[in-house]
């Protein structure tokens, strides 16, 4: 069944290139979204990326692309004109992971491709062949974010119960567009908006109790303002800025 679905997707991509009605260049408005890799060089992406699927996001204002290669986060520059995408200066973090073919993915991005969209798939064509096919990412919603989340890391550092008076938490109230929780000693609350996985948090209001362990709380309150890109993997929630993970929560 998976093989049949893959053949259908690949066939659609080939048809998209060959059909005059479908090969309209992908517009900037169509591309400005998060995309999740479906196939790479004609093979199912999940066969080459066992941990998580690669993604890509376009920022036309900055001329930048970002995402994950299936293990490491990446960023780079790009130009786009008349359907021709040219990526350059692709750099990534340097974690080691088994079961991922990041080098092939980055190599295909670090070059020139013709971009088109067919049946809501983003298709990268090189030498008239589909080399990358993406699905549009489904935005996180109220159900995805429901419940109480507990802080696991902050600015790249793991957080444990030894670091705080009590573990920092996060809960979303979509009815009132508010979020609240424990910062480690004091309670906080604030307003937020969420659109296409971009979480915009206004400055937090925090109670003023004094505790012995305040370092994590002070760092959390300072960091937890502004726009974050949200990603969720299983029961872990990632809050990122400029492709760097600022906080992770789990439940």
C-alpha cells in the first residue's frame, strides 16, 4: 500500500512538470509555509530518516530557509525568481544521529531547482526529475497543545528538579488566548496568539515571591517573550527562534 501511494505521488510530480496546466511556478504566497519531506530521489522519506522527517520553511523577507534535516537544524540563504530556487550557504548544527541521510537532503537544497506545486505537494525538480517532494505541514491546534507541559530544557541546558523550587510548567487557554504556569517559584501568565505554528507571547505578568533557587525562573521569564516557531514531536514541544531551540516542554 505504501509503495502504491509513493508511486502515485511521484507520478503526480512527473505529470506536474509535463503538464502545461500544472507547471505554473510556485508563488511566494504558496511557498511561505512549513513543509515536511515526503520523498527524496523517488524514495519514501521515512526510509532514509528514521527519527523525524526533514522540513523546510521559506522566509522571503530575509531571503532565508530553515528547518531540520531529520536530526540537525539547518539554515541558509536562497534566491527565487521565475520558479527557480537557488539555495546556498547551508549550515547546520553538528549532532550525530543514526538512521538519517542529511547529507543528501542538504546537497539537494544547496543548488538550483525548479519549484512547482501540485495537489498541495511542493515539488523540487532538477534535470526535469522530482528530487524532493514535500507535504504542507499541518498547523498545531488547541488539541495538540492541551494539558500541562513541564519544562525540560532552557537555552540549551537541561532543567531538573534540583535547579528549581518546583518544575516550571506551561498551560494554554485558547478560549481567552492566555497562557500560564509556574516559572519555578512564582506563577506567571500572559497573552498569546498562534498562527501557522508561530506563537507570539506578550510580556508576562509574574508574582513576586522570593525563593532560594531563582536563576532558572529569571532566565525563563526573560526568554519567554516574542515570536517562537512551535514544533511538536510526540509528547515534546519545541519553542524555537532563528532555528535555535529556546525551550522544550514535555508531558
